[in-house]
C-alpha cells in the first residue's frame, strides 16, 4: 500500500475512534442522571407542571433559573426564592411548612444535641434513594460551625428531606419534598452548583431579637451569634440578593454588601 494511502487509512481509523470515544464519554447532565431514579421520576411527573406554572409568574423557565432557600425555625417555614440566571435579586417562589422540629432556638453546637443548625449553608449533595424519601444535604458543619463549636464532634448529616420526621433536620411531607427536590435538581442542571440555604432562628428584626432574648433566657454566646447572623438577615431582606461573606478566625461571619 502506498505511504500516503497508509497515512490516510490510519487517520481515518483515528477519527472514527475519537468520534466513538467522544460519544461514549459524553456526560449526562445532572437532570438525566437523577431521572434514572424512580422517586425522582415520580417527583417530575407529579410536580414539573406545577413548577413550570410557578416559574412563569416571574417570567422564568425550568432551564434558566436559580434558587435560594430561607428557613425560619420558630415559624416552621421554608421559603424558596428564584431568579433568572442573569439577574441579581431573587423573587419569592413559594413558602412550605416544615412539618416537624427538634431542639430549641439557637445554633447547633455538637453531635447529638438535637438542634437544627442556624447559619449560612448550601446544598452539597442529593440523595434520590434516601431513607427519608428524598433528601437534600447541607454543608453542616461549615467553617463557622467548626471554629465556633470548639468540639471534635459537631455532628453532621443535616438534610432537607421527606417522611416528616427528624432530629436536627428540616423535614417536609413527601409531597412537599417532591417539589423542593425537583426544583433543586433543575437549578443544579442549570449550572447552580451551590444552592444557598439560610437558616435563621426567627425573623431577626429588633422587636423579635428583644423578645427571644428574654423568652429563652439565652446565654451571651448565643446572643453574640444571633447579633452576627442578624446582619445576614438584614442584608438579604434589604435586596433579596445572595449573601456574600467570609468566616473570620473566631468563627464569626463577615458580610459584604
């Protein structure tokens, strides 16, 4: 075989190999991976139309939005906000009732204390085969928790999940978590790697701050923590934007406008 023909033949084989390899290595998006699980398919079938209708109210579609979650422990409320990927401020999507609660107001300090954390978190994992139907994991303990708690065992495995039972988590009914989980899957598929979750003890206006300080007779460390977290509350409620912050050496949040 002439040399130039041999080279052409080898190049042809190489091209075919690259195309086949590329085809096999083409990664599925996050939504496609999640829809392989029966519970997620069920959630999509029962909730996707409702999600589409809710997003339309803000001129959004399932392929162009981002989301943010705010929870208030004393109200047993979980608020979801949405926005276009190119916008800055979030808009209210829906408020869900947290159907069960453990612990008291105040941050989580150690493993086994039964407390729901308070602070600035994000969803760091999805569990479509959870013992609690569907689960969205939070990055507790975060850097602030680790520095503030001063313990080797701050606890972990904090989720927003179904089954309406919990110790230290934010439990929802199965019908509620279907919508929340599906909405989160869509947001991640849109490129939102870290969905913010802000957990406040209560709506942290001055009146409530004074009321809860007296009502729960909290210690100075909790009050100091609440005063720090109140800045985050004020910033978010001022403009409904994602909170920018870093964690200081003592575990306090330092916030930016």
